C-alpha cells in the first residue's frame, strides 16, 4: 500500500477494512471525510484483491462474526466480573464493620462482667460487715 494516496479533496486517504459479506477482511482507501456528506469526495480504491471464491468470503465473514460475538461475550463477562468485584468489596467492607462491632460488643461484655464481679464482691462485703 502506498503512503501517498490522496483523495480528491487533497487529503491523505484513510485505510479501512470492509467486513461486508461480499468483501470480508478486504482493505480499501477512502476519503477521510466519509462521515460528512458535505465534505466527502467519495474517493474509494481497493487495496487488497478479492478473495478467490465465495467459500473463502463466507469463511472469512463467519470468522469475523464469531470473533465479534466472542468479543461481545467477553465484554459482558468483564462487566459481570466488575459488578461481582464491586459486590465482593462491599461485602468485605460490611464484614470488617461487623467484625469491628463484634470486637466492641465483646469488649463491652468484658467490662460488664468485670463490674458485675466487683458489684458482687461489694454486696458480699456489705453483708459480711453487717453480720459481723
């Protein structure tokens, strides 16, 4: 492919790849303004020759379609994975918060148990003092 292919606008023609059923994987040069109907000069030139027969064309088209399907499936799987990772992070945060709360509850229970023992000792001491 030559690098000095100018379209009729005088701009460097853009190389793209056709994925139509009739011309799968066939590269062509076109006007870089092809998306703008006011600026597009309709320059077009094939870079690659045609595939030898329809069997190759169909195979190439189907392979490309399969690749696109796999790419789409991969994108969906990646989105599902990202959502699952987000859910996992949220669950881990909740677990850490629950563990922190459990540590606080256990510490409070320990303090209550200690003060209950002190209270019992005081009651026993008062009873002993009263009856002595």
